[in-house]
C-alpha cells in the first residue's frame, strides 16, 4: 500500500494552525466590515475563457486547468493525445478542458459584477476570503493552494478609495503586530515610461521585466529588455527611471522632471501626490513608500498599485493590489471603474510564526476540562458544564473514568488552562476544585461561584 502523501504545494492544517489562521481571517474581516465592505463568495472553478488572457502571458501559464469528463474514447485516442499536447503548451482546446480553478479573486469578482451590475448599488464594496490555485513552483512562502482576502470597490473613480484601502492595510497589520512597508506606484507613470521607450506597445514587456528587479537585479532586467527588442538608449531610459532615489517628495520632483510633459505621466504623478499627502498612512507600524520598481505584472492594473512587505523578516510581498478601470469591459460591461487590495494570508501566517506574534489566547481552544470521577459524578459535571457553555465558556468532560494523571496529561497536551474536579465530597458540600495547570495553583470554591469565575 502506498504511503499517504499530499500534492506538492498543498498542506494540511491541524487545530492549532487553524486557530491561528482564523485569528488572521477574523482580524481582516472585522476591519473590512468596519470600512463598510460586504461579503461575497464565488465558485472554486470558472469557465476557462473567463480566466485566460486576463493575467498576462506569465499568469496564464499558472492557471490550473480541469480536464473534461469522458476523455477515454478509444476511437479518438490519437486526437485526444494531440489535443492534450496542445493543452500542455498552454492552448485552449474545448474538447479537453473548458474549466479551471480560479487563479485569484479579482477576475471572478469582475465576472460577478458584469453579470449582476443591474442589481448592484454602486459604489459596490465587497470583501472575499477564499482559496485560489496556481500551478507555481512550490517554495518558501509560495504554495499551489492558498487563501486570499480581497477588498474591492467598483463604480467609483475617487482616489478616496485608494486612501481607504491603504488605511485598511495599515490598520490590519497594526492589529496583527506586523511592521510593514506599504509600497505604491502608478501604472500611468509606467505607461509614460513606455512612451519614452518607443511606444505603448512596449508597456507589457517593460512592466514584466521591472517586476522581476528584486529577484534578478538590474543587469538581468536590462538584458531581458534588450531581448524584447528595446534599443540601448531605451534600456538606458528604464535604468535612469529605476535609479531615481530619495524620499517620497524627492522622487515625485524627479518624476515631474522626466514625465511632467506627458499627459498620462502627469496624471500618475498627481495621483501619487494625493496618496502620499495623507499623513495617517505613515504610522508607528507602517511606512508609505513610493517604489518606482513596483510594476505588478498583471495586465489589468491601470492606475495606483500597492504592495506590502513585512519589515524585519525575509519574505515576499504579503499584500498587493491596485486600480483596474476597465476590468469589467473584458466581460462586455464597460465604464465600471474599480480598485482593490489583497492580503496573502499564508505568508502573513509565516511572518507571524517567525516573529512569534501569536498570543497565548489564540492557541486556546477548550478553556476548562471537567475530570471524570465516575458515572454519577460525570452526570453532575455534565450538567454544570452545560451551564458554563451557556455562558460561552468552552469546556469538555473527559470521556472516561481513568487516573487523574492521565486526565491531567490530556489537558496539558491540548493546552487547556483549567481543570475542574467535582467528586462526591465536593457535590455533597456544593463546592468544586479549580486548578490552573499553567502555574499549578489550586483552590476550592463554592459551586455557585464557578459560574462567575474568570477563565482567562
């Protein structure tokens, strides 16, 4: 019999991990609700045509395609093999595959808006917390199945939305105890850069190359741009752009020198100025930085773009997003502008583990274990336990009568902080024994005081 295993890039989550993840989810969800966002869910799979062509050439390669049923037709085996080869090359063959697992939450959301725009009240603010799948190479902080937490606003051009989304990032990470750098840039400035490098048709090549700067360095970025057909002077323009340094004000001033005469460049600079002029966005725990190397390789972004990096830890981005003013037009519904952000929960979890940011309370499931001292005693304990449960105290009764030592070990292994002992003597005297197994303190109290005891 084969040894049980998991597909690469996927994981099981035990109780302790799920509790910590739920703490992250709940923190993000509460902030989303605080800012007026509504919950939404979309299916795990979408029609392949919904996803393909929306993420750029690199993204399309990472879409998990789902094979159609009934491919085992012996009479068409040769044709099936040929079609399957085409699918492996990234081509869409409807006889082989018509559906795919969703790559992110944004495109399915755009599809939802396009299908339901006549019933929605705009601006429509939604949040979504669901798993997504990517056929990526698994490595630290990068998985094939992972959760995203998105917040998007559609139906509004106002930059107040960008400011609010930036504040959501700041507030969530402050509550989680993670110091962050919130990096921003504008795709309009990158479009202006492409204009200076020979035309807007160079835009995708330039953004894809720039987006790899952190991973491959400036020299390799320049080589890639040359391979894409940029002349030496055009590559030098990109280099000059990437070497702009200083604080936010100095960067904006330099951008005005280079791109101020371009309509689209000037608009991008104006948007950046608006965002960085909001002082609450730089706090004790979050720093707002203009990062001109930030490109966000996805094709659908059109304006301000975001990326979040955790300070003091080696990890990729833990959040990102931006404006996408024509995304629903891909589904035949034009003129619905949008902007959104995403939280990378799996990476956030890894950061919090590395920095030991989870409090002891997050680990606690059951708060109280009632010892089992026999049939009559356990019936009495069960009745009392139910009254505690009605007061939202999480408790359980040990499943059988065994030695105290075994019941104590059970509580210790499950990190249950308190045990309650009610034997025949305690029942007769209407008392109970409470022991805090974290410090060994034990006390006997009147039974009626149990219901007001602080199990913290």
